[in-house]
C-alpha cells in the first residue's frame, strides 16, 4: 500500500523517555474461521488487518458491480422505451390501414347492392352494379389484409409486453440481489472493524469517548492518504500506539503494536518510543535544531506516519534490543534503513515498509 498516513508526537532524536501502557500479550490464531470464536481468543492483528483489507476490497468490488449493473439497467430501460415507442408506431400504422376498410364498409351499407347481384349474374348488370361488386371484392380483400395485419400487430404487442415485463422483473431482482450482497459485506466489514477495535483496546490502545480507536486505525484508509501532503495528515487518519502520545498511519501502527507485543515477550517491557509521526511544524523544528540529523521538512518518513525513533536500549548500536529488532522487525514490516547505519548514523530510527507489510 502506498501514500501518507501518520500520527502526532514531537520530540528530538536524543530524548529518551519511557511512555508505555500495560497491555495483554497477543498470540496467533489457531486456524479457526469463526469470527465470534476469534473474539474470545487472543487476536492476531496481522490476520485481522488482512481480513479488514479483504472485506474492504470485496465491498468495493460489489459496489462497482452494482454501479455497472445499474448502468446496464438504464440501458435496458432505454431499450424498453424504444420498444414501447415501436409498438405505438405499429398501432398507429394499424389504425391507418383499418381506416380505408371502415370507409368501404360505410359506403357498402349506404349503397347496398342487394338484388343488383342477380343482374350481374344474368349478364344484364350495369356499371353501377359492377362498381358495387368491385367494392365488395375490394372490401373482402382489405378485410383479410387488415385481419392479417391485426394478428401480426397483436402478436408483436404481446411479444413486446412480455419482454418489457421480463426486463423490469430482471432489473428489480438483480438490484435486490446486489443490494443484499453489499449489505452482507458491510455487516462483515463492520464486524471485523469491531473485533479489531476490541483487540486494540485489550492491548492498551486508548480509545475516544465513543469507545472507538481513531479512524486511522483502519488499515484500508492508508491507501487514501495520497491526498494529504507530508506532515499535514489530519488527526482523524492517525492510529494511536500503546505508547501514549504517539501515532502512526493505520497499517504501520497495527504492525508496530504486534512487534511491540513480541518485544515485550522477549524483554519483559514494551518498546520505548521517543518520536513517531511529526507534523510539518514539528519536522521544521527538529530540522533547524539538529541540522544533519533530520530530513528536510516535507520529505521525512515521520511526516508520512511510517517512522519511529526508539529508546530503551535500541538507540545503542549492537545492543541486545537493537540486535533483536534487526533480526525480527521485518517479520512485522519494519526495518532499519540502510542510510541509518552510516549517514547519518541513527540506530534509533526505524521505518515501516508498506510493500513489505502487505506481504505478511
């Protein structure tokens, strides 16, 4: 995942204060797939992060599919409207064809040929009788043609009506099915976020008055941070750490909390954090106070919520704490960057790699 997503806390590299909150240890899940059962067990944050990301992707895909379906429905509705217009044209044409027949019938009844037919049959018929008989022949032919046209138009009317009914029914069914699927996915995503929140609370992450961690704890929000410049990420997008006053972007925070739990199991205490996310003003302050030991404001990974400065032994190169992090940090998506080994030499500086973290 790429983009910006940090948390707030300002301090210099050399400050070594311990700000920890007691937290319960977490252990990997035992292969169960039932979310309700997982909530009763120690929760693996990495696994929950993957589930949250997958749920978000599934919901996004379903929403796009619904939008595409609605576009198809609009197209089919236009097709239906065209069919109904076609039917109206056919009915008008039928009425035009039927009108001459009505006129002939009217004339026939006004000038019945009755007994004149006998003269026609005897060969003594006059021109008037012949015209009357011709009208009768034309009337019969026109009647047959109109009946044929009527039958054809009636069949077309029935076909179009059936297509229209089927089209409407199919559209309504598809819309209902897609809506139900999206609602199911929303419910699933909400349950995962709730379980993630409960896990963070158990691990000592402070929550707001509503009982929820900062919105930034949702790992899927990290991908939306491209819109925010380095050091100018809104607080709502930041996820608090167990070390009070420190924050990172969601995916980095969850990975750090998991690494912190492993560190506690090894050393019996949480990691000591002197610095995490820095806003632009804080980065400028550090840059001017310690030239050569801080990135140019607007270019620091601290401003992206992807870096921490550690204390409690980690700041001493080749200490047991440093060596443990060097050997284990990549299991959680964290690493000590190459430049920090040499120029400037900063054993306390560690960074989260979103690409590495996404593979865990």
